[in-house]
C-alpha cells in the first residue's frame, strides 16, 4: 500500500471512529443510548469489510470490548465515573454505549493508531493524557460525570489508559503479525 493511500485510509478510519464517538456520547447525553451502538455497528462493519485480516480484527474488537466492559464497569462501581443512559447487561458493567466506544477505538489500533505499535512508552504517555481528556469531553457533553472528584477520576483514568493503550496496541500488533504470516 502506498504511503499516501495508507495516510488516507488512516484519516478515514479516524474520522469514522470520531463520528461514532460523537454519536455515542451525544446519544447517551440525549437519552438515546442506542444511537452510539448503531453507528458503531456500521463503522465496525465497514472496518471489517476493508480489513486485511478480518478474523484477527474481529478477535481484537471482542477483546477491546471486553476490556472496556470491565474497566468502565469498575470505574462505575467505584464511583469514579457515572454515565448518562446507563443501560448495561448487569448493574456492575459498563453501559452498552461505552462498550461501543471501545469497539470504535479498536478499529483504530491497526489503522490510524498503528504508528504507535512498538512504542509502548509513547503509547502510555499519550494514553495517560488523551484517555482522560476523552472522558472529560464526554462530561462536558453531559454524557458522564465524576461523582467523587474530577481530579481523582482524571488520575485513575490516566493510570488505566497508560496501561490499556499499550496493551491494546500490543494485542493489535500480534493480530497484524499473525495475519502477515498467513
């Protein structure tokens, strides 16, 4: 793939994920928690349709969704973060629209964020900054809030994302490596 084509593909991937993020967050804030998952289904379907390694990407999506279901469920259970439109399969799990965000994020791991693979310290630093900022943006749109303390929640989110982003990028790299070998 040419470098121009790869950049264009990465930009389209990023734009689709951001549209999905906004649909999920704005939908939840407006009491329409199904909007984000519907948009995520479309984005994920497009991603899988153009993906070179569909089986591996599918597994990456499921792993990311599971990580999000558990991590955001823990944030909810500990009172670090509360979510608007908190529709979840169980009270201790993350809302469905939050899991949709993790699926959207996973579509970027081997595309627009692939340049971070093999750079765990940079990924940890960027995760520690931009992970919490994403939650803060969601709070500004009234899709989430921080019941205990915004500062404490930001620190917790920074730690979580400093670990989660390098881990998910490592997993994505393994998926890509396995696909490239077959």
